C-alpha cells in the first residue's frame, strides 16, 4: 500500500529506479522545512523522535491497537525528514538499500 502511494517507477537514462512520487515528496519536503524551523534544524531531536516512535509502535502493536499503523507512517516521515535534512538523494539511498535488504533477507533462510 505504501509503495503504491509514495513511490513511482521512473525511467532515467534508460534505467528504472524507485523514486518518491512527486506529490508525496513535496509534502515531506514541506514538513521537513517546517520541522527545521520548529526544531531549530536539530537533527538530534529528529533522532530522539524516531526512537520514541519505535517504542510507541511496539507498545501499540503489542496491545493490538491499530493506531500503530499511523505511528509507523509518522516514523517513515521522520526518517525521510532526516534524509532530506542531510540532503541525501533518495534514489541513491534506496538504490543501495533495497538490493542490500533483499540479499540480507534471502540469507536468513
């Protein structure tokens, strides 16, 4: 579901890669800009919020409270925020991450 909403497949220079859907990216960039102002560009605060969301997600999930899904989306936005704040290229990051993650999963078996 998230992939269908947040990601679009695009062809660049003959190759396919995963990129953020422009509408989704624009919203996350706007959130990042507001967050920079509200948090004084404090990346440590974003990291702390990430940690807090992980704990909250686990608690909600273990309590069978479906709100864990919304908190998981918040966590995803916080992670994107950090990437954007550090001016990371999403295509490059996911270009490295997804194949690596796939290999790790295959090696678990």
